[in-house]
């Protein structure tokens, strides 16, 4: 798979190996992200994925707090899988991507990748995952329907 070499963007990609719907977000590895061995703690990739999804929604015009305030609902993670390929280390520059794989009326499945930015066309894949999000009422946490404008913007 070709890797993305771009800054955060919800715009079409110039890379022919990527769909135009791939969102890219740069992340720097800090001390707080690493474990005693000096590599990124495995669970922190989920944090990197979360930040990227949040910035993707923001780039589409939907801040999470604003979404909650105006619709009374929010996304929650209902399922995730992550496969680790290679470690990242302190001060590494990463590029994390998010792409909609499936959209239903009450849930989304997002495919995400974390790459080590090498400055070459073939950045190294570090981790890949699939995250299923459900839409719930922010007070009762009961399932609900994703607002139509959000679904339209993601597709």
C-alpha cells in the first residue's frame, strides 16, 4: 500500500494509492506516549486514532462538543481491532489516517493507519485498525440515529 505524505487534509489526495476520502493528521511522539522501553505504548495508537477522527470531524465542520450541544448525541466506540507492525519512538513524526469504510443509520466503521513519516514516498506502516462507532444520546447513552448532515459530510 502506498502511504500518504501530506498534512492534515480532508481534500482529495494526489497519491494514486489512496482514496480521495482519506483524512490525514500529523502527530509527533512525546515522552508521555512512550513506555519504559522508549517506544510508543501500544494503547496510545488508539489515542492517535481518536485524535485523528476528532480532527476529521472538525475539518468537516463538526466539533464534538458543538455536535453534542446541538444534537444531544455523541459517538462512542463500540468495537476496535488494531494490528501492530513496527514501533514508533520518541520524537518520531507520524501520519495517521482515517477513512470511512461503512456507514449505517446509527453506526460507522472507520479504517485507520499510523505511518512513520520517513520523508520518502514509502512511509513505514506502524499500526492499522478498524474502529466501530455508535451514535448515542449523550444523557441516556441509548442508541440513536447519526444526524443526516454528519453522514452526508462523511460520505
